[in-house]
C-alpha cells in the first residue's frame, strides 16, 4: 500500500495485497484462490454487482465483490468468459464468497485467472458487502488525500532544486537527492546522458535495479527518458505525472537536439492524429526522409522493442540496431533510425537500394529483430512498405499496438495481427476505414485499380485462383504477376494468413468506397 521514496516520504496507493491484509476483510477468512501474479494491482474502487455482464458498469481498477449467484449454473466456458471479460475491462481483482453458491472457486475460473493474472480472493466467512466496500473505499479516499499532499511536497522540493540546475547531470542529482532513488537519463537515441546514485555500478548491473521510465517532452517531441529506481516501492501514476511535469519544464532545455534528431522523432511519432496521414503530412514526411539521406520512395519497416525493465541493455540494443543495416553503395543506402520513449525503443529500417524487394526486406528485418528477443523484450514488427505514407501510417498503428496489445515477452508479434481490433476501437466509421486501409493497403491508393479488383476477385472466390482468373478474364500467370506486385507494394505476403486476410478486407473497402464516390 505504501510506495516509499526518499527522505521518509511515501507514495500512497491501495493494492489487492493491501485489501487482502485489511483487518475488516480478514474477518471473512480470505484466501488467494488464483491470480497471485496480479496481487500488486492498484485498486481504484470496491464495487459489488452480481450480473454476469457486469463489465458494462465498470471503468477499470475495481475490486469486484460477489456471492457468485450469476455463475452458479453456468458451464466452464461461460465462467472462463466471465474472467476474460473482467480482465479485459481492467478489473484489479475479484472477491467471491465461498459460503453459499460456491464452497471453492471453480477450477475453470482458477486456471483462467492464473493465465490472466487476475487475483481471485475467496471469502470463507460471510460479511455484508456494504461493510466491505465502505472499509475499502474509505481507505482508498484517505490514501488519495495523503498522496496529494505528498505529491505537492515532492513537486515543490524538485522545482526548488531545479532552479540551480545547469545540465542534465544536475537534474539527475536533484532527482536523486529529493527522491532517494537511483536515476538514469537517456537521450532520445537511447544513449546515457546522465546518471546519479549509481557510482561504481557498471551498466550491465543495472538490471538489479527496478526502474520506472518517465518520458520527457520538449517542443512537442520526446527529448529524453528518465529512469528512476524503485527499490522502495512502485510510483503510482499521479506521482509519475507530477515528476514528468517538472522534467518537461526543467530537463528539456538541457537535452540538445539536432535537426536530424527532431526529424527522427517526428517521423517515428506516426500520423499526427494517430490514425492516418493526410496528403500534406505525407509530403512533409517525404522531405524529412530526404533530409535523412533517403529517397521518398525508400522501403521502410517499422518496429518496436518493448522492454519489461530498463537497464544497461537498452543503450546496447540501440547501438546494435544501428549496426544492423548501416550500409551504402552504388545502388543505394540502408540504415535505421530509433527513438526511446519510456520503456519502448521505436525504430525503422530504411532502404532505397535499387535491388531491395519487399519479401526479402521483410525477411532481413525480421531475422535481425529475432536477435533481440529475450524474456525482457517484446518485439512488434511491421512489414515492408514504401515512402512516408507507409511509414507514418504504420507508426500510428504500431503505437496503438504497443499501448493496447498484450505484451508477449520473448516473442515477436506481427503488427497487422491487431489491425481489425484497432479499426473496431475507432468511433467514426469513416476514420476507422481510413486507418485500416492506410495501415494495410495504403500503398495501393489512389491508383492500382487492377490490383484492388484482383484482390476482390480472389476474396469472392474464397482464395481460389482458378475462379479468380475466370472472374477477371486473365491468365494464371497474369494473376501471379499482380499478386507479386501487391506484395511488393504492401509488404504483405500470402503465407501471412492474418495479414493477407486483412488485405482482402481492405481491398473490398476500397471498392465499396469507389462505388460511392
């Protein structure tokens, strides 16, 4: 419950562990029935509702307390679906009474809760739920009030100390003195700009520290990431936000950014609206690519390395990435640009080599990224597309996947696997279609009607090439040539079933819009 930071001050938040240990709840003879990995989840509110479809009344962070009447007559599939719904709604934990409808938590719920790291607390003695909710919620409100006072004190101390700072090193020293935690300041390219509290500690030993990353912005772009140690506890979101506000004002002026660095940060931010890059934005992006020494039509491959914990391996990973594809010759140039933002290293491989082909470029990029996989790293990988339009749209999609996808540590997730989920999350139908088509088939617009019609014929033929040829009145070789061109433009290969299926859907959307326009 108490996340301690330096000089005796504390950051307050109530976790499932705190609720489990609460004296009032202890009168219910509680046990941890499942999901022990999630016991550190912060509880925003305690709530009781028996409906099976309770998630429509939740907004995330709740501890749901039930007697289980709505689950008693359900089969295992329905009970697993209930746990999935709670986890996807962001519920912090479930407390279920083991007195009347259940004497023990059903195995199907236990197994699924363990998989989803959703804590289930079994209550073996009865107590009015109103008393439990009152106790827990009163405690939450009390801790929030104390937290606000602590944050105000901390912010004042930081701002006072920052008035004398003249460098990034001074900022790190102030953070260390006020918070009592080790500090590492990374620049936007993942290099170490300053550190404090780690004297004599080599970079490879940082993994012994539990750092929380705080991105720092200046003039609208990421200029640094400050990693603050967590030896005494985990800082909650209000505390991180308060520190970020101070750093945006006090650290950004000391993080010197070159024009090239600003261009990299802008390109890797993706489409400005987070959905789809407009024509003006694409034109500006093309000029930025030229400023970096690449053609406007260069092949680009977006990716993200998401780190479970920041340590000395992050700058090493950035340095290795820069060496993966740093080459030039008579036929063109290949290279990589990166941007560290919090615990995510965003990057893009670029190649304007005249002999580059999408399928081969995909393979080269994916092979390189597999060398970074570990239980501390989740990789999200795009596909080869061309130009600023593909780059900006793919980074908009990439940022959505990083923010909303389920980290799969030690594995690589194809970016397009989440394309349909992203589309369905966008309220406006027109914006949703723009984002989906831009991500999947943007390279086919505004022309290439023959290629779009070929994909539609293939979709209407359930993938049958003979039927598609008959619909189009073309030879099989012409069909193959068109499909090869589609892969060259979109980067999506036919063996990528999810990506290819999404491409067929996108083609039909293009045709439907063509008919309306």
